[in-house]
């Protein structure tokens, strides 16, 4: 009888052994080859690569070599920056009722040629840069998943190499798109992504890090392969003009489409067959019955303009419960979850039809109207700058805090390479507490949403903050009430708070969100036959709608943009109209803000911090700082004034107010006055006292308030001296030396004794006694010594 087949195979790779489950091998259609050193197994994906020319840059897309156990994997390389992306999805659908998609971008220090600087010297939890990049990839992929697909899916991006020239975020988007397109995971892609810059009135695709430093625009665009459909937009700019921004979008879409087409051809030739996707179950009879019961009542609720956020939600919730109870009476044992789903579908259809067919919004506004806006500044005296911005039922309080330049946000070396920012003297922190939506919860660390909203608001304001501002600026934005567009309200409130604090901003900034309601053609499900744009988006309109297009800018141009799309792409026509609508809304908001505060405050507040520069000669630096920085620490502890070195002779003083600065100045003057050094005359002869005899020379002191000076053996006598004892010197002996000023590089005194042994005469000055004696000397400015204790390289004639 034949031996039973074991459930695991043992594969030998050289001297190593690997246990591979038999079911895994069967699933992957593995073929075992006997050639040592060649391909041992195959996952059905052949090795392939293709090159895409985007502008003047070439991008390489490859597959079939790495991570072949994953459902899909690909490597995309731009320059010397390479990112591997994998896609894995469970076979069975989950019960969450939505797509549980997780995108993880993890930057590796080894990819950048660095070692992590933390205590463990390894990668820890996700950094802010990693989270923001993961959100960028997520928003590019999520709109193209089928509605009925609800299997848990994970996309992982692993930077293999980072050259510091090309940012890996765009490369990661393209790698993720390729991995999903090659896999059997249902996905209506692929997409392509490019970064767009604008330098010298020219649009650049995938610019380098150096080119971005001179660019007015830094925009990431993701687009589908056909139809000029924009899937994702995110970027910031330095008040770029609207027409230039539109031009950049159009050229960026063309570049992204070229990438998507190459991915499509690769997937068509080498990709797997997509697994079947369950269609969303439609309960036509249940939905029809639900519509008959609730449609008119829902219409009454959505056309009752006296409702606010909570009263409207409560009315809909009460109607939902009534409708479900009626359905339970009319039907035999109906599924409550299906009844809720049918009611929500009916509610969404009624809400959207009112906008599409009757141009009626639930709060009574026209499609282009803004909500009521009110602004207030200078809320509390202890704050350096503050503002309260109210737009409808969205309320945001912003506060500005100044601190010394030592408080800048420093980024770890890996993030510097991948993010391009080493230090930030302006930072915005966005907070969204649970009470803003009448909920309870733990006030924990910021989540992905808070990080994303704060980063967008910071980008919208960063371009107006001067680079040479003498303080570090921290702007906190706390959402007190939320009913849509809290990130744009943070930009408006933050702009007012900065001007209230007296920051010389270039111009005021305002932001607005544009929504979208679409209707697809029944004959062609991919064609939009009707749509409406909504200015100043409400929370319910964001939930029921198809787009959240956020844009911020000054009266001159655009500073930040972000588009969250829920449908499989926006035609360029709709994108351009959204830009126009956002521009009109932004200008109207700026007019209201200017009535509150139109320019930075010129008069300084009493509690505004003060900063001054202090110049200390190199020779006095050690006395000013003190042993181990004792004097500076004492100054900070007693007055609250911090001292930061700028260079060898200049220091920056930072005081919380003018009174503290005056107190610190008095202490500094007293410190320098108490240890005031006598001013020595160049070429004069002084009496010095020997305090120490060394092998290389003698240490002498000219004055009690002067540091001891080394008189080197080469400057003791006209004859060669190997040791000071040869001349009979002893501690406490007084000798005459000639002063030749200080070394311009080190600040050390230069003195000499041997130049005195010549026929010329001069007066000897004793600083301690104030007397003068006559001695013979010659003025030989070259025969001097540097007071620095460096016996290995003494200066000599």
C-alpha cells in the first residue's frame, strides 16, 4: 500500500529548507522546478516590465519577481526611487456592510540609507508622513471598487529605495494600481498618478525635489485610463492663478492617463482573471413598499427649512422607526437590516432628486449660496492671537502661539528624505473632540482623519506665512461645532488668528467645499447625464453626495486643494466648474472676513513675546555662557528668557514679554560688567604673572579678569628653549610681554617675550598696579604667539 501523501511539502533551496502547505501550492498553481538557482516556483504571473515616458522622466513598471504569494504585486521605479506594492483580499465577503479597505504605507530607513534615530534603532509605529501618504493612496483606489465588493482587502506599499530626488508617494500610487490590476481582486481600474509642478510658466510632470523648491504648485493627480476622469486631487500652491491651475490639471490628467494605459496593457497580458463579485442585492418589492410609506414624509422633512442638523436627523430617525414598524406589520417576519437598508436607499434618492430636479437644498439655500458667516478676533487677552469662525452650524476656534526658534518641529532623517521638510517654523494642529457632534468618546491622540484635515489646513496657510519670521508659530484649530467643511473653516479662522497676532501674512486666505450630485444614464451606466454642484457643503450633503471638493486660496490665487470622490471618476468639465464655483465662494468669504479684520494687526499686544539679537565677542563667550551653560540656565530659570546661539558671536534672546526681556538685559549687563575685561593696547608691553609652568611654555595672567594665556617656548627668548625651567622661571614670577591683539579666527590673545630683547624701548604697563617702567624692545609684529594651548603647531617666525 502506497504511503499517504503528507499535507506539507519540503522544498530545498541550497542548504535551507522551507515548509509550504500543500493547499497553498495547489491554490497558487505552483510548479516545482529542479534547476538550482533559477525560478523554483511560479504563481501564474510572468515576469514583465514596461517603461512609461512622462514628460522628460521615465518610469519603469515591473511585476512577477517579488512577493508572489500576494494576490497581486508590482514594483514601480522613478529614477532610483522604487516602491513595491502588494494587494491581498479575503475570498469571503465580510459582514460589515462596507468595503474594509486598508492601505498601509511604511517608509523604511534602510531604503534611504539611514538608521532610525529612536532608542530601538528600528521602525516603530506609523509617522504622520506615512499616515498622510496612506490616505493619499486610499483616496486614489477606493472609488473604483465595485459597490458589491465587501471582502477585507489590504494594500501594502514598501519603499525599496529612496534616492532623495523623487518622492515615493506618487510611485506608491502607481505601484498599488498595478498590483490591484494584476490581481484577481475585483477593481474597476487601473489608474495612473503624476505629480504636477509649475515653474517659470511651464507645467512640469513628476518634477524632482530641487525643481519643486522653485515651483508655484505641488499637485498630485490620479486619473483613469479612459475618458479623462479625475479620481483624486491633492496639493498646495503659492497663490497660483486659476487659469494656470486649470492648465496644470489638464496636462496632469494626460500624463496620468499614459501611466494608466501602460498598466492596463500589462494587466491585460499578464494579469489574473478577476474573481466574481456579488452584486448588491436589490429588494425591489421592499424598496417600493418603503417608498410608498416614507417618500412623501421624507420630502416634507427635507423641504422644511426650519430644521437644523439635529432636528432633521431626529425627524428622519423617527420616520425610519415608524416605517420599519409598519413594514413589520404588513410583511411576514421581514429582515430589520434589509428594511433599514431599503429606507436609507429611499431617503438618499429623495434627497438627491430634490437637488437634481428641483434645485432645492435641505436648508433652503440656492445651489451657489453660502451659509451665514460670522467672525470674531481677539477673544482672550492671554492669547497671542485668536479668532472664532462660524459658518452655519460649523464653529471653529483658532489660537496662535509664539515661541522661540528652538521650538521648531524637527523631522527625523528618513522623513526629511521622503518628505522634503527638515524643520517647520509654522505648524497647524487640528482637533475634533466628540462633543462637536454631540457624541461621547475618549480624547485620545489624533486619528487619521484629524491628521489629514490638519495637514490640508496647514498647506492652505503655509504659503502666506513669512519664512524669516523670528518666532515659531503654532496654530491650534479646535472644532466646537461641526456640520460640514470644518477643515475649510479652520483655514478661515486660522487666517484671522494669524492677522490678529500681528503675523505679517502676505494676504488673507479662505476656504470652501464644493459638493456634487450626479445622475448616470440608464443606457450607458458610465456616462453622467445630469449633475449639480453645491457650494458650501453641509454634512448631510457630503454623506448623500458624490464629491467633497475642498479649495482654499487668497484673492489672487489658490493655496490648497483636495478632492474626495465617491464615484469612479470626475470628467474634466465638472472639475473645472468646481474650481470656478470654489473661486466664487472663496472671494465672497474673504469679503466677510475683511469686515472683521482686513490686515495684520500693527499694534503689539502686551503679552506678545519679544526677541532680540545679542552680540558677544568671542573672547567673552565662555564667561557669558558659563561652565556647562550655567549662566544661560540661570538666566532662563530666573527670568524665563531663553538664549539660543546663532553663530560664534551672536545669540538670540526670546522673552515671553517685554518686562522679562528688560530683566534679562539687566542681568546680562551686570554679568558682563562684573567681569569686565580691561581693553589692551596693540603693541603695548604689559607685566604678566606666571601661574603655571608647562612643558610647552608658561601660563601667564595679565589681569584677574582675563583668562590665563599660554606663552609658548618659541616666544620666551631669542634662543631656542626646550623647557621654561632653562630660563629659571617659577610660579609667581613677573615677566614683561608684548601684546599683539587677538587672533581673528579664534579670538585668543597673541603675546611674545622674545621681541623685547632688542635695542628699542617702550613703556611697560602693569595692569594690576597701573604703573609704567622702561624696557628695551623692538616692534616685531611677526614674532608673536597665539594664546591657544596647542603645542603641536605653535606659531613662530
